C-alpha cells in the first residue's frame, strides 16, 4: 500500500513548468534529500539555502546542470525518544547502535519514498538518474531504501548517519552474487557528539563486508551538522555520478579541489577526506531571529553565542536542553541579567546560533512542549 505523499513538499508535478533552459542537459536527473528526525523537507531545504552553508549554492548549482532536488517530509510518527509524535522516518527506543530497528516504521517510510519515486518515473526520469540520500536519520533511511527498494540507483549518500547493529540491511540473507549495490558516499564529522564517528564508521565497514562500494569521508572538527566542505563535495559527487562532470574537470567546485583524499588503513576502498586549511577566525557578529537578539564570537574552534532574553526567563531556558539542527545544546546563565549563553563547535556558527535562537523563541512561547525533557534529534 503506497501512502499519500504531501503535495506541497513532495510532488514533482511542477517540474515541466520550470524554464526549459534550466533542464537543457540531463533534464531527467533527480536528487531526493531526506531530513533528520524532527525536521521537515522545507526545513532542510532552507538550511541548505543558508549562505553559511557553501553560500547557499547547493540546489542552485545542481539546477544549473538540470538536476532537480526534492525534499520529502516524513509522515508524523510516534518517537519514543521524545515521548510524542514528530516528523521521523522510523521510531527509536534508544539512541544506540544496539537498539532494535523499527521494522513497521521503516516499512511505512519505504512506502512513502516509493511513492515519490513512482511519481518521478511517471515524469520520465530514468531510475539510474535518481540519487537518494539524507542527513542523520534521513541518511539511515536512504540506506534502508538502497536495500529494500530494488532500483538501479545512480548513488546513495548518508551524512552523519548510522544503522543498527542488527539492521535488516545486512542481516538475514546471503548477498553473494545476489545484489548489485549502487555507489554509496558516507560523510561524518570527527566532532559529532550525537552520532559518534565510530557508529558511522562501523556502519560503513559492515556495508563493505556485504560488498557495498562505500566511500567513507571524515571531516575534522565538524559536529552533528552540515558544513560547506561536505556540501560542496556532495554536489561534486552527485554531478560525477550523473556523468555531468568529469572528476578532474574544472567544473568541480573549488572547495572540493582544496580537499585532500587519502586511503584509510584497510584495503576495502574507503577514503578519509580532510581539509588542508583551518576555518578562519571570525569577529563578533550580531543578529536577530524571531525577536531574539544574539551575538556570536569565536575562540579557536569554539563558538560562543550570547542571547538577549526577558529577565526572569533565564532559569526556564537553562532547565532543559534545546534541540536545533540535529544537535542538543545546554544554555547557561550569562554574567549579565537577561542573557543566556552557549558554546559549541560549528563551521557555520551564525547558522547554528540562529537555529538556537529560534528554539529559544519557541521555549518562551511554550515552556513545556511534549517530551522536551528527554528530546533527542538524530
């Protein structure tokens, strides 16, 4: 049974209304990008459009080459880690690799994503011109689709993602000579404190054991978030997989040309990607988001954001962690009244701080949202 997909965010029906010049080359190519838990397709689209994430070029760069990007939103489901309902692709009883998979939830989301793919096929898009991937839980869901939706994918990508140790992706059946796997790109920040690097690496190694051609890339000092280096590299990889650019051509983004790719310690073909240059230091900058004024400074690799809040609200805001951009943040009282602060690691601290300010605004409006005390995004 195929679930009905949100018309507003998931439909491809407006594709033919786009300017023909935009699709003069490889007009049948499509990227399906899945969000992390608690986010939406529109939220992920906005995040990628922020000028702090590769100058917001991701979707525009692909569109210039005739590659359309769609951002489905997960059908709301109960999420045990929150104790409430949210936009998640499947349930989790706990955030560890040892927890069992939510088979029913995964099946529901497979149906939803299959509906998006079927609509793409009716628009004339060839299966081998479709790339599927996602961030965090969305990347895990993309790996599930790779196994359970039998298609000739152009590629699969997973950013800051992992699968359970007993995942149905690799458990149960023999894969010898049975499955033709698509190329998989996995990218992970070395400073990810929500989905540790080791969880993602273990997933990559298990995939290699069933002969999935995985490229594994690590990004130094990146936490559980998207970075400019990752997104520029992802754009380049997508265009390579769709045969739109040659990996050695001048069309490869400059940021990717400045990266160094090295083989890892094993012989299974994985790679580690490391930046040659450190992120530049930034002076203090001031912003406003949802009526919350804040300033951001950098001390080495660490960013410190200070938010102006109503006096007397500091204890409320510091009582429970806030969730923003797939990570959790613990606010602290600042020395001056009417201010709270938080420190974090991020290649785009202004973007992260803006997302935290949005959550502060929500907390002030609703001090006790369902599951706030134990909510974790992944």
